[in-house]
């Protein structure tokens, strides 16, 4: 009754110990970094825009968002 699932039947390209090519890893890493930067930088930009804060405060809040994110990651 139960069918044995394989990598191919699940559509998985790489297994746990497989290593993708360098170019594919680099593109995936760049995509990850861009999505992190947008998700960290967008909230203070939107908040400052809607509260009509001066550019100095906006820059400060964006920088602090990245700084705190780095501390949290560490």
C-alpha cells in the first residue's frame, strides 16, 4: 500500500550531503542577502516616510536596524 518515496518522486534536486555548483550557490546566496536587506531596511523607511521624519533620523533608524540585526545574528 505505502509507496516508497524517493528524491525523484519528491522533486528534490539535491540531498543533504550534496553540493551544488558554485554559480548556483552564489546566485542563491545573493538572493538571500537581498531579501534580508529588504526585510530589514523597509520597516524603518516606511515608518519614517509616513511619520514625515527628517532624512537624518531616517538614516539613523535604518542604520540601527542593520546594526541590531547584525548583533542578533551574531
